[in-house]
């Protein structure tokens, strides 16, 4: 195992921690009181517990776990988007929680390498839980050195949602599958006062859709190279950027998309102000029934010469995993009980049925009460899969890429300037 994390080490990874004296709140607890030395108290740090999709199911699971393990207390600490920074601050003080539930992205990419969390490969095998994990999920959570960063848990399908009622109202007869059809549909929708594709051009949702469109002309290996190195100069990358700019300047995206966020996007689609959105499964689960019943899911339209043979979606198995901290290794028996419980088929099925979550674990359960999530689960080989770049983007480039995304969604920005913005995000990191 690596030596304990130092402040210098964390800063060297580009985590950008503020001074440790300025601490975000931690569900009523200071970040520096996250640890509990009591061997019979397990401290879990999660984004689940308030409004995040799956929170009621998670809290109910904790209640069942406590009843089954009356001698073991569980302290649930909750943070939102600042969870990674709060955890890093607590780790610097050696007061980190025992288990962390968070995705593999940005800051967390460096955790195992710098000793902020431990390689769980041995535990996964010793506890006999490897066979519960989908092979694709295990591959995504394994780093270049063969270490498994965390126990995989939540996954997501990320298709394109099309409101057929709005398309019909605008005279669009079929779900667009080509760029030309999408442009034609956008014109008809705008003529009826309906925004075509809504997207958070000023946050991660826009960054993902931009990456998906750029990959139109890229193989998986070529996309991996581009997002690992920040080199968007290949022919395929340049053609993908050109395709994006063509769609953008033809009015495919909602007005002022460069300033919109995921919340704006979700609101526009769910209130039927926009006809199309790129939606991960947790967003699909929130589409109101009156909208969901006339919504279809599919892929992003392609154009001539594409590297894919079918419209594309994104899939990822790195949405949430269970990371074990150095403090957690001191309570490994309690951690084992918790992980075995969370990996049980009945626990996993509840997340699928009750919360509409996609899972990185084996299960035959479908999200039948969430029709759009279930429809996305059934897409299978009817769509092609683009690469989600999260695990390849260097942590220090993640936020600069959001700035580059906003620039890219600004109408009139040339393809050359879009490429320059993307590559600058890597150079400035």
C-alpha cells in the first residue's frame, strides 16, 4: 500500500484543496469529525441521503442493515458535489470516513495512486464478490497498474430521449437518425416555438454530449487517445468537431445552450419546452409520467462516414462505487459485513425496482416502474456505444474542459476555436 497522503501530494495531483481550516458542512458534522475510532461504528460518506436518486432506497437499506447487525452502528455522512473535496480534507487530517460512495471522475481518479483510498482487489476476491460484478464494470474500475479502485455499484445508460408528441406536433414523422434529419427536425420544432435539443452547455452534461458527438468519426481507441492526451488534431477528431459545429450553428441546440445547466436541461425537457435531451438513467427516472408515456429513447444521430454503424449512446459503470479508506482498513470486518449486504441480490434489486438505478452488478431485475429506464436497459445492440471519457481525462483538466464546453456551445465559435479550447484545457491543467 502507498504511504499516507500528504498535503503536498494532494496538491500535486491538482486537487486544488482550499486551506484545511475552511471546511464545508458534512450533514451536520465537520469534515474533520468524520472519523470514529469506535470499532463498532462504521462511518460511510455518500451523496445519497437527501434528494439524489436512490436516496430513499439507500436509507431503507441502512435501516435493514442496522437491524440485521444490532451490534454495529452506521454513521451516514452526506455531501453533494463537494464530496470529493470534503473527503480529501478529512484525509489530510487522518480523520476520513471508513467507506466513501462516489463516482470515478476528476479528483477521485488520483485517490488510489496517492494512498487516499486503498486497492480493493484483494478484498473483492477474499470476500467472494468478484462474480457479482459485471466484467465491463470491473474493467472500468481497474487502473493501469491492475488495482481495483473501489467496489463497483451504480452504473448508467445514457441515451437520447425524444418526445414523440412534440415531434409529431412539429410534423417530424420519425425519430431522426442522421444529422440532416436532426437539422430538419430542429427547424420544424423551432417553427412551433419548441426548443430542439436541450443541454447543459455550461456543465458536465454538455461536456458529455460534446464528447459523444466528437466521437462520431473516432474508434474507441482513437477516442481514448484524444481524451487521455488532449490531442484533438486527428482527422476523425477534427471531423467530429466540424459535425458538432454544423449542428450547433444550424440551431439544433436550445438557445443560449452555453449558459444552461443540467437542472435547466431537465426542467425544459420535463415541462415539454424542449423535445430532445441526452439523459442518463437517473434523469430518465425523473421524467413525469405524462411526458414519459410519449417519449422514446435511442441514440445520437450520425452522418456520412461515421465510425459507428448505429446512432450512439453513452454507458458507464463508474457512477458510484464503494471506496475503502485507510481508516476503513482498521475496521475491515465491519466494512466486509456492509459490502456483503449491499452486494446481496435483494438489496441490488431494490435499487433497480424502487429507484430506477442501473447497476454495475449482475441482476435480472428491470426497472419496470420506470419505463424510460427500462427502455434504455433494453436498447442493447440497437445502438452503438461511444466512450465516456471520464476515466481518461486527467483530473486537473476536468474543470477546464467544462469551460471549453461552454465556449464550444456558443454559436459562431469556429471549429478551429473549439479545438483550441479543448486542447488548452489540457495545457492549462
